[in-house]
């Protein structure tokens, strides 16, 4: 059946990539040890009098694949590390890399069901566009849920549920904690073997731990289109309308309904054997609980471009740049723009050892005083795959 074929394709890819190098009973594992060192000239994201520091980041990554049956599997991926600051030992902290998860794939006839627990502990504040003036940034995100796909050949139906918990781990400038309950559905019609057009809808319930903050409900829907236009070119687009409705009970946060259009366009293109790039742009509306804002929402436009260049033997060159323009709404109002660029050069030292050198620049301007910053960082990474 179609669902079983999808599960079989996923497991076949996982088992033939040459990725797993250790077999323990019925499970296959791989381990990678990494060590990174970074110089950052503004670790506290300040507009004036920034502090510079050197950060050491040892990290261990592991992946596990357990083929329970021919069609069902358990997958584990964890990236665990620690950030050690040369001068600011008060900022030392544990982190769990994004993409860490435990997931179970179950294929039953035309159904493919994925049960997952995705978790991360973020320690780099630059990943949050709303954060400024906060060196002590550490935030736990844990998402538990299930997604079911029903493949009816020409029609693919999806129903999903996620429960997400957000917890601030900072010792000083704590952010708001909370949770969300999200239900979503999609229906996609195959226009051809390589393209699909459909509708999507979802609803989310936002619950802040702090009783002074107004909880909320977010709901909306729209359409999507995805296609493999050629062997080297693919597109994925989605657009719709979303409404955020604050609930009474608190004294801080949004007090009136807010509606806005959302959208995202993704293009992947392999131009030739030298250049492959991805372009992503759109508009996103994120609730305060997702970003640690006190009852605020973030509405912003974004454009991101990344490319890999195969120009030297045994070496990799990647470049990226982005631009964001947005508004923080609620009890605190802010307009901001943020842009940056990054370049990385990697080298294969041996079959298992790689090294990389990179540079990142970021700039943020704000309509509010002292909420802008400029950051330069240089980093060196080494990784060994056991």
C-alpha cells in the first residue's frame, strides 16, 4: 500500500546512506564528537559597550535506528553540548541542538503514523529575532505529538496534534513560560507524480504560566502547492489567513483580535555541479509563548538565501544571508529590522575527521532605544565521526 511504501522508502534511505557504523542488538548507531571555538564581540547583544568573549563548545551527536518490523521503526537523534565562556563563566550552560527527537513510524495499509517527541535547549540568542540585551539566554522547547497521513493515491489526507512546552532556563533575565495545544489538518491532491495542490487549516491554544498574561487562541487556514519541477528544481509554497484572539483573565498582553495574512515560498535549485542554493521568504506570525515574550506577538517578513559551492576538491564552501522586518505588538510596541550574512569553509582532513572555519555578521535596528546591536563572530569547528 502507499503508506507502507513511504515507510519502506524512508527506512531504505536510512539504512543505505552509510550513516550507521555500530550495531547493538537490533539497533544501529552512529556517534560524532565535535569541538567548536568562537570569538564573539558582543555576547550580551548590547547596542553600546558590548562585551567580547571566547566560547568553547564541546558536543556529542548520536543517531539510532531500530527497525522493529519491515515497515515500522524507532528513530533517535540527539545533539548534546556545553558552552564554556572564557571570561563570563556565569554564562556557561548546557544546550541540546535543534533537530533532536525520538520518533516512531508506524505503517498500516494506507496509513503512515508518526509519533514524536522533539526537544531542544537553545543557548544562542541570535536564533530569536526579538531578543536583545540578554547574554544569559537559555530556553527549553519540547513538542510531543502525532501525525497521521492517509494516502488515497491521488489524495493525501493529514491530521496532526502537537503539545508544546516552553520553559526559560535563564538565571537572571527570565522569559515567560507556557504551553500550546495545536491541531492541524491538510488535504493535498496530486496534480501529477511530482506536484500536489491542497488546503490546510489549524488551531492553537496558548496558555501562559504567568496568570497576569492573557492567554489566547490562534486559528486560520489557506492553501499550499509543492512540486518537483525538474530533477534539479523544486518549489514549496503556502499562504493563508490567521487570527489571534486573546482571552480575558490577565492584565498584560494583547486585548483585541488580530488578523493577518501568512505565507512562505521555498525554492531549491541545483544550478550545476558547482552551485546549489535555497531561497526562502514569506511572512510569519509567532505567538509570545513561542519566543518568550510577555504576552506579545511577533509579525515579521523574512527572506533567506543559502548556497553551497563545490569549487575545491575535499573542501566545502557555504554562504548565507538573511533579512527580517517585523513588529512586536501588545503591551510593548516595537518595529525592527535585522539582517546578516555567514560564510563557512570546510575541509575533509581524513575519512572521519573534518574541520571548518566560519564568519557571521548580524545587525539589528529598532524603533525602541538601546534595542539594536551589531555582532561579529569567528568560529572554528572540528568533528570526528566514530
